[in-house]
C-alpha cells in the first residue's frame, strides 16, 4: 500500500509583515529571511508577494510577485513599497489581499500550494474579517488543498531570546494558527530564521 500525496502546481507565498515603527530594527533580518527563502526555492513554480499586515494597504497592493530570477534587491524594493500602515492584523490582511484585492486575483493560483509567513513583534489584532483565531483557521482550511503557515514572532518572555519582560507582545494567536496547520514558529529575535523559511 502507499499514500497518494496531493498534487500541486507550484507554490504561492505571502509574507505578511507588521508595518509598525517597532519593526524598523527587524528590517535587515526580514530581508535576509526573504532572500534565504528565495535562494532555496526551486528554479521554477513559485511566486512570492510581500504585503503589510495592515489590511487597508494589503487590499490595494498591486505589485506583481517575485518570481524565479528575481533578486534580493527586488525583494527589498517590494518590501519598501508594500510594508506600510500601522495595523498588526495579519489575519485580516491575508484575507483582504486574497479575497478583496482584484490585482491579487491576477496572479494567485488555485492549483498551487499556499504558504503564509507572518512576521510581527506584537500579537495578532484582527477585528474586521475575523474575531478569533478559530475563524481564521476555518477560512484558511478551505482556501487551498495544500496550505501552510510559518510565524516569526515574539515568544513568551520566559523562553524568548528578546530582551523584554512583558507578555503583552507574545504572538499567541499566530502561534495557535501556525500550530494548527503544523507549521514552523521562529523567535523574532533569533539570529537564524532558516528553520521557518
């Protein structure tokens, strides 16, 4: 006997990044993480977009995604243009981009696998399209046959590599969603994000 794995045609990747001022120090590491991912992706079949976790901006973002052959400089240009606003609402932003952004519909592929990478130094704060992590999980479960999540977030201070003492910014909601889909969770203060990307 054997297990027949689901067939997918490539992978669509969304990096949903917190645009708030507290993330400014993380920009070099974010760009390195995206470049690392691009370097290990296959030579064909992938598309990667960078969007803000502020749904007001993700719903109007209209840059064509990065594709094989694009460079780290291309990723930085996309980041500089797309990651704007103030909201730390990754779930709302992902939904808004995928469901309400007409330009996104021109490149997102229903037969491709989907990976969302959430990057934030604060907990998830959606309240427009989702009022709970469970609602997001239910929606995301039906988006594609193969859907994955990775999160690069603040861990609880007791185990975090960051120098902070408050639990307020721990990414509990992102952790719950990522664990639900069996994804990777990386401490935002870790020097090596390769396990998540």
